[in-house]
């Protein structure tokens, strides 16, 4: 065997080992980066696009994704209604693209716009709502107040304004029990 053939063979083995090491490092970094991606990061690139959801207690929902928060999404349903959907109640999402937003790229303010924050907007405008629980039951009424992990709803018949004489009861609901909220 000639010396230059031996050195060429050793150099090829070294190059192959370097290529394998680089490929392993790239694969490992890709897995680590993917591990940081949250569902909201997958949803943000498709805001404005149609999606199909499967939601605990509410079943299948379809529509255009209007907005995404850290623990909620807003769906413009077929027929013009909007549904505020609690992200923990989402079982699956169809219609996503291969794109993901970078983890944490939503900004500090947007990261604090939680479900409780969104529900406080509904409290301010005194809209009548239909709340769907994660067990599929529903309650109609008007939100009175929202805490850090609960909402209080004054139950009254649909189509009625919240008045003392039509309120059946005021119910406190943990946010963990909420699947969807729709304005009536």
C-alpha cells in the first residue's frame, strides 16, 4: 500500500467522522429547539386562516383563527359568531402549516393577556354569554367579575338583560372548567 493512499483513506475516514458528528449536533439542536415550541407558537403563524378544533365539552369547532393568547384562542365561527376557547380544553387542531413562531416571540405584553384578561373585557361591556363547561354543560348569563383563576356568572334566561329579578343564581366557575365562551 502506498503512503498517499493510506493518508487519503485516513483523511476520508476523518471527514466522514466530522460529517457524522455535525449531523448529530444539528439533529440534537433541532430537537432542543422544537422542545421549546408551545402550541401557541404553532397557532400564531395561522392567525387569519381557517382551522378545525376538537374541544373538550364543545366538540368540533371550525372557523377562522382571529387571535391567540397564552391560554386561549379566538375563533371566528362559520355563521359570524366568535368563540373564546380555553387552550387547555383544546384536544386537537387541524389546518396548521409547517411554520412555527419562535418561542417567546409574542412579546411581554401579549404574554400577559390571559383568559382572565380576555374575560374582563366581556365583564366591562356587560354582554350576555353562553359558557360551555369542559363536561359539555352550558350556562347562560352575564359575567359579574373575574378573578385570577375564576369567573362569576349571573345566570339568567337567554335574551334577557341582567336584572336582579331575572337572575336565578350567581355561579363561581374555575377557569380550568371553562371550554368556550360565546357572546349571546
